[in-house]
């Protein structure tokens, strides 16, 4: 069966974060949380919430 997923490296990185205890806090937009840390997936990139607040 042909692989249908896009951005396999990003997906692998997200799976690694999940295995380390991160949780999916939201699916639209995809948001990952671990304690007070938060990442947002946007346009194929994993963006730190603190980086978006600083901008």
C-alpha cells in the first residue's frame, strides 16, 4: 500500500514528542502541550507558542 501521509519527518517528530509525554491539546489547529510548554503545527512547521508571543 502506498504511503498517503504528507510530511513524514514532521509526523515522526510529533510521534517522538507524544512518546515523551506531550499531549495533543487541540486538533484544529494542531496544538501539542507538555506542562506549560506548547507547540503549534502551522504550514508544516512546529512553532513554539512562546516564539509566537515574542513576535
